[in-house]
């Protein structure tokens, strides 16, 4: 596993990540090399350059910055953004933009793409996003980002280049096959059931997982009532995680930045802790 932090960015599972996530306050996850981001709770400046955003659900801490993101891109003369949103959210998002056009007087140009669990959206020729159902207190969906590459079929592996070219061009034979790999999964807000239900969650190279509560300050039962994951549940299902790297996000604001790594050190199994990075950006420093 490669894990390092450079100038506020993390490098996890082969991917650069810029992110902030504090439960109930704001979440924004940017993947610069894949040219896509998840959610925008308050629209940090570093996210305004991202044209395509995938939204998990409509809670304010995950979608509250959508208007600011659109307006800022317009102010900077950037292309109108594309927002992939759960189908259940489309009407509300459209009403929000209508209201802000009346209040702001701006055009707030953007493209809205409705999407539901099981559906795919092509981000580029080599990258697809698939939505899946997450288990939260509001309609919510996670996303699996899958790289798509072409590979020569095994039966043609021993042929010379000229022979392969003749098959492909002259004989119209499909000599290649798609090779798909789940690179990144973001679950949004959810209960632990998403780990059990979605193979992509367990096997993605990089898993971005909300773990809102870490100890007995909030019980497992209380966490489940709110539609969130408790660290106790992660520990119980530790053997399910096959991921190369896991980014824990969405910690409750009751936790201070300095105490989170120590709790994980103490409680997580060693084999899992070695792959976990806690996202503490935005949390209170120890002296506050």
C-alpha cells in the first residue's frame, strides 16, 4: 500500500485525494487524477475547479454547497458543472436552483443528471461510475468508480502484430476484451449493511467509508438509528475488507482531531489499522 500526504493531499491506493468531512457539518471528496468529486457540503475553494460531481444524498452537509459551486464556476467563467444526483433528489434540487435564481439574479447554469442504484454514468472512455443503494435515514446512494481498459484476448497472445492487425482490420475480429477494475468506492452516509451488500465496497482498491462514531459516547444502537456506522461494527466485520487502502471519514464533531488516530490504534485489528487513514481535516485541534 502507498500512503502519504503531500500539501494537504492524501495518496491512497494509487489515487490522490483532497477531502474534508465532519459529520453534520460538511463533506467534500475530490479525486483530482480521476477528474471527479463526491458531494459538496460548503464548497471549499479547491473544489470549484471540478466540473463533475456525484452526489450521494440531499442532507445539507453533503449538498448544501451546490449553489455556491455553480455560482463560483460562473464567476470564474468556467464551464457549467455536471451534477449526478439520486433520482429522489431531482425535484428538490431543481426547486433550490429556481429559488436562488430569484434571490441572486444569476443564471446558475449547470447540467443535472438523475441516476439510481444499478445505473452507470460514463465519466470518460476509461472510467465509469455505478450507483448502489446505501442505507441511511434519507434516500442515499454510493458510487463505485471502475476503470475500463482493453486487453488482448488470451487466444491471440501468441500472434505477431501484423497478424493481429489483419484480424482486427481486414477480418473485423474483436481481438480485445474489456478489463474492469474497481478503483474507488464512496459509500456516502450509511449503515454497515452496505459492506455486506456490495462486493465493490469490500474489494475496491480505495474505499472511502464513513465511520461517524468511534466509542461508547454514542452506542451502536444510537448510530444505527441515525443511519451511520459505528467503529464497533467495522471491527466486527473486519475480515470482510479486502481493500488496499481505506479512508475513514465523517467522524462526529464531538471527536477532536488529535484523539481520533489514537482511538483507531487502540481498537482496530492491526491488519486493518495498517490500511486505514483517518480524515481529520476540519476537526477541532487538541487545544480547543
